[in-house]
């Protein structure tokens, strides 16, 4: 499969969609805790832009089980981002399962995608006001 020109989806952009049972509550969380404001909105939906990517919150009667990461940011200073978000009331998940453990909310993840030229990743996870599990990662080079 030629991803440079033969596959129509490979040429498209990916944008995450996150469910919100209460869109106004979610808007407040993203503004007050994450410092993000929508760049556009429509009835039942808020569009956010981070760098050259987008994600949308949409009104939904369904909810995420919150058992897996639904979206993540890659940052250059994980400790700084975690400290800033904590100062705004964001609570980070603590995980302690065989082979994977967070220390003060941050995990060291072994391995990485070879094209990223990293040995691993440091990562942290938190939930938004709607129960969506979101991640933040910093490649270890």
C-alpha cells in the first residue's frame, strides 16, 4: 500500500472526538483547568486547536468507560506541564500494575516507535470533567 498517494485516508487529517454529557461543564473544565478555549462551535459541539491538530467535544448521551487513553498531547517538558496543570486542580492517575507503575503521577514507558527516534516515553494521565482519559507524553531520547 502506497501511503504517500495511493491510500486516500493516509492523506487525510485525523481529529479526535470526545463525548461530553454536559458540554458547558466540559467547556469550563477545558478553559479553567487546561487553559484551552474553543476556536469554533456549533450546536452540540466545541472545536479546539492545539498546534496543527484539532479535537472536538460533542454532546452525547453515551460516555467513555475511561479505561483507555482517548487522546494525548506530546510535550517537551512533562514535569512543567504536570506541575502547571496540578496548580489548576487537575488530578493525575496513579497506576500500579505488574510491569507498569506511576510515581507521583508519571510513568516511564519502555520502548517507542522507531520513527520517533526515542528510547521511551515519560507519561501521565488525567480525566476530564466527562470521564475521558487523556494523556501527556514526553519522548525520552
